[in-house]
C-alpha cells in the first residue's frame, strides 16, 4: 500500500516593526578640545540607536566618540586625539545631521610643529630634559620613546618620555655638532619630523700627495722683493732700515733699492706732501757665509720744493751677519717737522 503525504503552505506572517534609524539630528553644540577627555552634551533627536564607545559623524564638525548616553534626547561626546577634524576646537556647530560612523584610525602623520610657547634648548649632555609642546593633531601620537626627532632651528633631539598627547620629553644628545647652542629659545611654529640616529664618524682618509711647490714671489725680471720698511725721521741721526737677506753661501747678489720721503704736515718752508726720493745699487758677495759689499752706486736725489734743498738724507748699506741693512739717515734739517720714510728693494742672485 502506498502512503502519500500532502503538505499545504501556511499563510504569510505579519510585517515586523521598523528597525531603529542609525541617524538623527542635533540642535547644535561647541566643538570640544581635541584631548579625548573634554565632553560635550548636545541635544539629539534620539540616542536610542547609539552605543557607548561608538563613533559618530557630524558633517560640519568631524568624528566624535560616544562616552555616555544619559537619556534618549542627549549624548555625551569627546573629540578623539589623532584625527584630522573638519572643525577646530571652539567652533560653534549648528543644527545638523548625526550618523553612525566606523572607528577612525589614527592619522599616519610623521610630522607636526612646536606649539606655543616653544621651549629652551637644553644642555647637550644627553641627560638634561625639556618638555616640548606639540601641535595637535597629531601631537605626540606618532612618536615613540627612544626615537630621534629633528626640530627646525634646534637640531636633533631624543625622546625619553611621552607624558600626554601634546608633549614630548626630550634630551639634547651628545655627538650632534650641528645642534643649536643650549639656552637658545625655540619659537612655536617650527617643524618637527622624524629623524634617524646620527651614524658614527668615519675614519680619516689618507693624506693626498704633496702638490708641486708654487713659484717664489718675484719682483721685476725674477727678482725677490723686500720691504717696505717704514718709519719717521725727526732729529739728526734718526734711521729707517730695510733688512735684505743674502744668506746663501757662495752666491753673488745684486740689490736695487729706493728710498721715499714725504712731508705729512706743513711747517716752515716745507709744504704738505713735499717729497724726496733716491735710488741706489749694491753688488754683494757671500763667501762661505761672509758678506762683502763690492760696489755701491747712489743716484742723485729727486724731489719737490725745499725737500731737495734742505733735507739731504743719506742712504747707506751696511753688513749685519748675512743681511744687508739699507738705511736712510736723517740730518735734522727738517726741524720739528717729522718726515715719513719708506724703503723697498729688489734682489737678484747668481749661483
């Protein structure tokens, strides 16, 4: 015998109740400080769909986190640290929609700026600490204890503590010669960014080969210049002398010298800038370190005004060891008016 089962469909059930909306409106509030602690309690159309710990999005404000649900018409919110918000703290938010939002991750920002009032650069000993205020966001949320940061106008600093979201405790590490001197005031607004640890100094490279010696300074036609020797002749017997070295043994020297004299004031028969000059030539021998002046030739004096008539200075050459002293000797005819003197010489030598 065959048994046949027959099933019939039941009637459709009643439509279920409408689910709670995941949005509402607020009558407005003032954006709290971005410290994750300061609360604000705006009036909302309904908080029935909200949960403590949930993130909400307010279009003209940004992302806020629910901390308390005091009643159906209010919600307690904080402004989380580390989020780039639409509105700054203190901004008045008008009537606007409020909707559910996913949790917002921290901003991946590896830089900020020094906040007011700035700080004073500590001693560079790797131990003296100073608190650096940081602009939030992101404040200090992206930093880590033990890491190194670079602060413009200050240098490299090492983090030893992160007491809160807007401050970093740092030391001025040794071995960073480019850091600003301790005691310098670092103003707010300068940049702060991540920085690597300074590497150890490299070893000195080997010295390069000595370069070819440059040419010896020379006067006319390859001569060696001496002077100037300068001084003043005021009374009879005053002397101004130029030392000319003739130190190499077994060598002949030819010296051509010139003496210049000038009045620097007006007095008596002399006028300002009256001048006198004379040149002389000397042939000198160095025999085993002993100098001999073989010949001397003094040219006639030249000059202006009474200088050539009254001031007959004497040029002379004398031996002093392996030097020739070329001198101008005053005769005192200039009275109380001093005469400025300069002596120069060019020297040629022959081995």
